[in-house]
C-alpha cells in the first residue's frame, strides 16, 4: 500500500496567479498520476509524472499550463499556471502500477476568483 | 476512450440490489472498481484481471466479460454506507502506461 500526503488541501486564488500542489508518497513508486475532477464529474487524467524526464500529458492539457516536476520516486508537484475561474476544480495525485490498485492523495480543492 | 458507465445515477432503499455497468469501446486490460464519497478520495473496491473473473467481498461483487469489453458491479442488500459515486477504471498499456476512469455512477441509499 501507499500513503500519499497532498498539500494544500484547499486554496482560493486570484486569477492570473499560479498554485503549486505537492504530493509526497511514503514509499518509492514508479508511476504517479495527476487528475482533475470537476464537481459531479469523473476523474480526468492530466498527465503521468515520470521520474527524471518530462511528464506525459493527455490531450487537452499542456506543459505551459500544468508544469509537473518529479525529482525522485517519492515526490511530485503540479503547478496550475495563470489561473482562470475555469481552473476551479479538485486536483488529485495518484500512484499505482500494473495490475495493482491505485492510491490517492486527499485532493486539493482549488477555487479561482 | 473513457469507459462509459450505466446508469448515471440510481436511488435505492436499504436492502435493495443494484447493478452498475462499465463498458469500453476498446479492449479492457483489467477493470478496477472504486467508490468515492463526497469530499473524499476514491477508495479501491476490487480489481479483475481476467475475462470471466468474478470477485466479491461482503455483499459487493463484480464480473468481467473481456470479450464484450464490459464489467458489472453488483451491490446486494444495500446499506446506507454504500452511498457514493462508483467508478470503474482501466489500465491502458499501449504506449505510455496510464490509468483512466469511467464516467461514474452516483448511488444513493435511503433508509
């Protein structure tokens, strides 16, 4: 199993600013993922955070808007840049592997005003 | 590519049964099921790895029909604690490995 500490749990930000979300895992993991969850919606994969290389982004998400760092096998950050109200959402980090369950951080509830 | 779940929402009385379906347009490598309560992270229920596999614990079970690219989650004699949103998930192993979730099913159990 894996325990993930995600910070901050919530924030209210001004439009045009940036917020960095951190996820710390209690063990080394190969695969780490970042998701966005709009109210009442499913989880949408933003990107896969790769240790030592650039993240792999899904269609509709770009590195300039959502830069991701993965300096080691236990830590990753997601930055939401130049925020607008449309970025208001819950952001979740997750770890998992082939044929194993996924574990999640508690999520970051972001409100952009 | 996102698996589609049906129904989108269901309301039950305690003790009633429900079935949630997950269908994919692409081959399913595996199927995972999660439950998410409001304001919380998803919680793992079970994983099915093989076509035809069935699993269950307590009164929640699931089946996986690999050929039909479908999975179903069965909740029997539902309890108030079953309320939440249920998601199926699947691993995509072609290209970069990733993990995606179905559209979700909101389930509410009434006393």
